[in-house]
């Protein structure tokens, strides 16, 4: 008989992990809903024509492709088969692929459902995605994304609210975070001011390493890419910016005085800071000119979130983009969105002990089972507790008490109820606290209010 | 530019559908948890070796297979390619397939995690499954299953509790249902009593049609399958059983007097009825000897649920099985489980108008946006409402009021708050009820308590 396994890079989630994952997803769901974001779901499979060419060559390679049902080789000639061209073969034998991210399916959704949508459309989506990446620590072939986007509105109120959402989610998790803020228009302004508006990516890639390798090595890298000393000297003041967010912006305003795009970026950042000041954010908000993620699609605000008390990369991020649905022929839909990295948040909450205890999410009380008649006596009582919302179990077999107790122990059930002859005669219930070992005798009403109070 | 589509038999779920689907899934989740069932999730993809041969030949054909990454043709010789044998080809080019149901992955999970599990193990699982079936009305290629099973316990308390779960779920939905109950051992007893214990399936398949085609046609069918008149005359009394559940059992006891297995089945059914009598079930419970689902795996109780007020097939079902994990070499794990048909429940709740209104699940209040300064004034107030748990939006642009009102209308947001100069001067808020059209001026505290009370 085969010993079963699961595909590499994929995971089973047991009850304890699931309770924690649900805690994360439910929290994010609730906060998104509080801000008017509405959930959608798209199918696990998309047409390969929808997915191909959207994630670069690397992305195309990492798509999981689903073999056509029936005769998958139908559209391939003998010559094509013997050519053994993997890409050509897959294109002819597979017309469907697994969702690679939530953005392309969202864009596809918006185009297909355009006539039913009321703009601005705030949507959130929490679903798994699949990538045929080489599995490694912390990187899986199946993982969840938790995206929220609003499209059809260019108002910066949306950016402010998305920052509030991030703040509220991590506040509920009890996790201290720093939100890094930048704007692609400022980065473009910096490239323009150095005289190399055409080399935005080279410049930002180099700046990104400033903290790690220092200014001189950053300059060496740019020299090797053909930047002149004059250009580098124009770049230097940007790297030397210090002080508070406002002080940085004041200096930037002067340095970017001649860049219209740069000034626009500063204005946008200022709007966000001005409005965040009116609100009671717990997260630290830091303008960081080295933040340069998603430059192939972000056109305005760029943001990223780091945990303050754990060594972990970005746990959330997002930004403003200009044209979500252009790839499907529908132009002009600007949007801004964020995403939470559920797997990383899971690891951080676990490391810092921030998950609710199992006692808070699992079964609250186990009724011990001494005999068949005992069980019949207890079943209506257990039903009553459940009707009161108390998560309750009755041990199904009248086995040895030791086994029933060890069941409660291993499932971390905090209370066990024992009902013997005496209890039945007096309509009472002996409640045992599994942590302290203490027992007390209670009436049914007292039992219910005791267990309800645990929540 | 391509006009995007989605694969046939698959669906997008928009915000309204998602809210309703979440209502179904959340209700089922909550009730499962109330009875000590704990959630697990397994990966979307399983090894094909785990899936193949578990669902019959038809099932093997309906599995979605995932093309191996990299060179999928690696393990195929030129001769094998030119043979064009679809099944052989798929076996060599694909090692993974999509989950076809939740039972086989659960069995695989139990075997792989055997050492971590505490028995009895109550698990529930709510995940999509995929079948390359011909799509038709009400049948999809991607759909959710909602299973709960307890394994490692033969106690009939489990059957009773699963009936309570079904009752509680439909009670929460406000849906009147009838639960049909049978026992495979009774069916075996009937086959035995007719002298054809070897023809259980033929007999039950024919009995199943009794209501539709009548006794004579049922007998014709059995005659054509080689049953003798003597055998049919022994079967006749079983078809003539009438009366209450208890009356049926009394008659059965006599008819099956000589069948040990039949007597065991009656005992099991009696245990369930006796204990259900102690509880306050709302659902109608009917012993139905023609119920014969899942006979290839059920060994004890068999149950099925029908809605009383809608023409729809079974909306839930389940039963007791003897050997969940035998297919993976781990024998002796008996279990009993149920499953809810989410898509059918969705259709029934929609038809009967039993879903909560959108106002109860979506945004509760929209703050109109008259100007940039207005928005800045409102943002901390909206933040305050959200902190109170009120799902709130501020319209992001100061566009024409008509557009903002029509946004609230189309999203069925029940209240709009209007704040003009006068309101600002007096720190009040004009709350407009979108259904009645009535307006009233409120303080912030009054606004919050008014909106909180809506829930």
C-alpha cells in the first residue's frame, strides 16, 4: 500500500493552524468591511490566455497549467509532439491555468462585469494563489493573498483610508508596525533632477541599497552603469536628506523645484500626511525615499509595512496604479490597493505570542461520559449549553476517565464537567478547571454563566 | 485586445453573492465549532497517485490534472508520444491533480498526521473541489463542499449529534427540513430476508423508485433482473410498511426476526430515535427504507435532508462508514460524517427570501462629500464610527450629490449623512433614511447610537 504524500511546497493546515489562520483572515475581513470594501471571489482556474504575458517571462514559466480534459493531444501534430518544445506543447495541450495572483483575475473580473459595477468599486479578495517556484523556507507553491483595491477614484482619501486599514488591522493583532511611504512621482523627479529621467530604475535600485552598502558603493554601482560625476553630484543631496517627514519634504521641495512631476509627488505625500495627522494612527509613518517596490505598475503612492519587534521583511504593502484593466482593453481605470502577507503575519504573531489562546477558540467544555445512561442524561444539557453559544462536547464513549481527561488535555479544553450519582440526585454539575485542577459544584444556571463569562 | 472569459462551468462571485455565501459558510462553521468539530484545510493539489482509483473509472476521467513544471514530456519516449494514449500520457506528464472531494484528502491527512491526532478526531472542512463534468444548470466544475466527520469513535452519540447539527444549521437559516433516516444494515437485512443477500444493490435501486413508478413496475424491474416470484413475495411486506417511525420499526422487527444484521440496524435506528426524543429538534425526522445513498461505502446510518418548502433534491446528507483510511493502508478507523450542499442551499434560501438583507451585511452609512475641507472635517468622525463597529464610507470625491445618492442606492446603503455649513456650526449631522426619505438632525452620540441600534 502506498504511503501517501502531498505535493512539494504545499501544506496541510491542522486545527490549531486553521484557528490561527482564521483569526488572521477574519480580522482582515472585518476591517476591510468596516471601510466599505466588499468581497469577491474568482475561480481557481483562469483561461491561460488571461494569465500568459501578464507576469513576465518568469511568471509564464511559473504558472501551473491544467491539462485539457478528454484528448489533450488533439491539437498537436506528430511533428509538434516530437519537437518537444515545452512551451508550445503546454499552449496546445492546456487552455487553463491556476490563479497566479489576485490582481489579473480582478482586472479580468472588472472588464467582464463592467456594466454591473458601481464606481468607485471597493473590492477585497482573500484567496490562494499558486506558483511553481522552487520551494524554500517561508516560500510555498500555494499561499493566500489578501488584497483590497478601490478603482474608479483618484481621490487621495483612498490612500489615507488604506493606511487607516493597515493601522487598524495591526492594532487588532497587537503588533507594532512602521509604515514606509514614498511616491513614484518623487522618484521620477529625483531621476529628472540628476539629469537622467530615463534611468529611474537604475537610480532607485541603487538608492535602495544605501543603508546596506553605503553611499560610496552606491555611487560605484551607478558609475559602472555609466552615470557621470556631475550626475552623481546632483544625486548626492537626495541621499543626505534627514529629519522628520515634514523636514524631508521641505528639503525635497527645494531640491525638486524644477521638476513638475516631483512637485506633484510631494503634494500627494503632503495631502496624506496632513490627513493622517487628523486621525489617531498607532503605527509609525515614515517617508522613505529608498522605498521602490512595484515600479513597473505603481504610478503614485507606494507603501510598505514592517513589524517593529520581529526580523521579517515586508508584511504588507501597496500603491496607486493608473490603468488596471488596460491589459484587457478597458482604459482609464485608476486604482489604489494594499495586500497583507498572511504567511509572514502568521510567523510574526506566533513568534511574539500574539495569537489568542486555543482555549479562546476551541471547545470550551467537555462533559465526561461515565455510562450510557449518563450520556442520555447529559445530552439535553449539552444541547442547552450549545444553544447558549458555549462550544461543548460530550465524550462519545464511556471509557476510562484517564483517557477522557487526556483527550481534554491534548485538545487544551479548559473545563471538564463531571456528573456522578450525587450530582444527578442534586441536579448539580462538578466543573473542573483543567489548568488549576480546582473543582466546584454548580447548578446548571451557574455553570452556564460561568462558562459564558470565559468569553 | 482579447475579450476575457472564464473557463466553462466556473463562476465569479460578486459582492452580493459573496455576502450570501459567507452567511451560509459562517453559519455552518459556527455550528460545527459549537459541537467541537475543528477545521482543517488540505492543499488544492494532491498527488495523482493519492486520487486515482478512488472514485471509479468515471472519477479518474473527471480529475483535473496539472501538467508537470519544466519539461513535462521528459518521461515519455517518442513512441509513447505518438501512441497518443490519453490516459497513459496524462499519467506520465502530470503527477498532480485537483482535489475531487474532501473525503480522500481527509483520509490522506489522517494517515499522514496519525501521530499528532487525538482520537476521536472531529474535523470539518469547507473547501472547493473540481470535477471536469459536463457543465449544466446547477452543476459546476468548481464548487464547495462542507464536510464534518468524526473518526475513531463507534458511539451512536455521534450520529445523534450530527442530526442535531443539521437541525441547528437549518434552524438558523429559518428553513423547514425533513431528515430521512435509514441504515444499511436494515437494507442488508431486507435483501437477506428475500433470500437474495447477494443482490443488495439491485433491490435497493428498485425500492428507491417505489414512489415514482409504483410497486408493480418495481417488481417488473426485479423480475427482469432474475428475481423469482417467491423472492418478490418476500419483499412485498417491506414495501407495505406504513405508520410512524416507531410503528415501522415494530413491523420491521418482526419481518427481520431472523436477520442478525437487520436486527442490529433496527437497534441502531432505535438508539438514534430514543436519544433524539430527549432533544428539542425542529426538523421532521422520518425513517425511510427507500433511502439508499452511498451504499458503496456507508455501513450503518444513512441520512439525507430535503427542504420542505422548495422543489430541490437533497441539500445535506451523510452516513456511517467502517474504514476511512484503509485505502492508504491504515485499517480500523470507523467514522460518521455529514455534508451540506452549499450551492443548493443558496438557491433555496434565495427562492424563499431567507437571506439577511444587504443592509444588514454591507456598508451601513455613507457620508456625503461636499468639498475637500468637508472631507477633512468628516474623516476623524468616520474613523470614530468605525471604531464603534459601524461599517462606514465617505464618498471619496466631492462630486454632484445626485451621483453620491445613486451610489448609496445601488449599493443599498441604508443611511446617508449630510453635513453642510449649518451642521458644522452646530456640530450636528443630518441623517437621511434612504428607504423612507426622512431626515433628522442628530448629535454625534445620537448618530452613533442610532446606527449601532440598526444591528
